[in-house]
C-alpha cells in the first residue's frame, strides 16, 4: 500500500506491460531485473545477486544445485529449517546431516565425525518463524571457519526488518561478510513477491547456469521487480529505519500485553509473537473471531507447519 512502491509499479506496467515475456535467459530480463539484482547485492555487501520467482524457489533451486555441482558435498541442516530448504537439500543428492535446532555442540560432533577433506555447507536461518528465535549465527560461523565449511543463511523472516539498511540479522550483528550465501524473500517485509540469493560472483554464476528453478521458468514480472526495488530502497532510508523501530516497539508492546494477561506465549527475542492454542479447530475459530468481529488478521498456524 506504500505510495512510492505503487507508483514505481505503475511506471513499470506503463513501460513494459503485464508480464516478463519469457525466461531470464531468453526474453525475460528487463532493466528492473538487473537493477533489482544490483540493489540486492549492494544491500548485503556481496558481489552479485540472483532473482527467483519466490523465496521457496530460491532455496530449493540453490541448495539442490549446490549438491550437484560440488562433488561429495555434505550439507548440515538445522532441524527446524524451512520446508523449501529441506526439499532443496533432499533434491541435491548430497549427504545430509541434521543437527538439533540451534545445537552447535551437536553440529560440531557431526562435523568432527566426517572426512575433513570433503566439502561442507551449513544451512540455517537467522529467524525461525514458528518459535521466533534467532539462529546462533556467530557460533555457526566459527564452526564453519574451523571445519572449512561454507555457510548458507536464510534471512527470509529478517530482511527489511533488521539491520541499519534492512539487510537482516547478519547485518545487525556485523556477520554478513562471514556468510557465503544469503537467501531472502521479497514477499514479506518488502511486500511484493519473489526470492533471491546474494553471494560471490562465481557462486551466483554457477547457480544461474545450472539451477533448473531459475533457467526453465518465466521470470518475475517487471512490475513486481520494480515494486521490490522501490521497497528495498525505501527501507534503506531514515524512513525505513523509523518503520523498523516502530515495528519492534509494537511487537514488544503486544508481548507485554500477552504476559500481563497470562496467555501461553513463547517469549522470543524477535518480532515474532507465537501464542500457543493447542487445538487446531480452536485456533482457527479464534482467528476467525478476531478477523470478523474485531477486524484483526492473525494467521492460524496448524499441522504440518507446526507439530501436532
């Protein structure tokens, strides 16, 4: 609903029409795609970036491709990683090790048990959307350095909402230069649609050249790319920083109200406020009541997104 974003999208429709016209490698690349990828690379302090049609696709396509182009790769995956990461790792053909959520001791034990000469990748998230906790980023980066492993960070629930420029938790904690591949979405805080990775130029070129999820699909519509570009640029300004401060203050206020009311909330350090209901039908009924009687939209989250 932001006026600047909507105006940019109107301009793109007037200039390029509704659709992209094809895949990125044939006729589906416009100046908006190129400018957006440059903006994303600069946002994360990386050499290059690559745009996908969704955050799910960016995870699935990138992780599945890495396993195919890196012989004998071992992927270490947090047990609470998103379904798109899990599917990408499964499709990669690489050996995989699942470590207990945020348990760096378990991760170390798994890495110590593997051949030190095999290539390794640690895949984890900065903010876990259901429990609302931060990933143990610095400690994982330390292990990656020790075992000569690459790092793959999903910042989907953090981009736009954390860091001086909205680049996510890695920026906020000053760790972006220790992350080899950063993945994010354009469909949450940025309010449009799409996904991306940002990394070294050689990594991005390899994914661009080998990932089926990038090569064999119609590219993001120019109007979406234009809107995402405007949104990212706005959230890098002082106005964006003020929006982030307000967002965090509102989340903290809601948590305190839940505490005062004695409600079964999972207390988190992030903006995510999980309220445990324990029954899927009651959860949906509460969500409906809030929406239809009070005009408040709160998502009901049930199995299989969370355990039964």
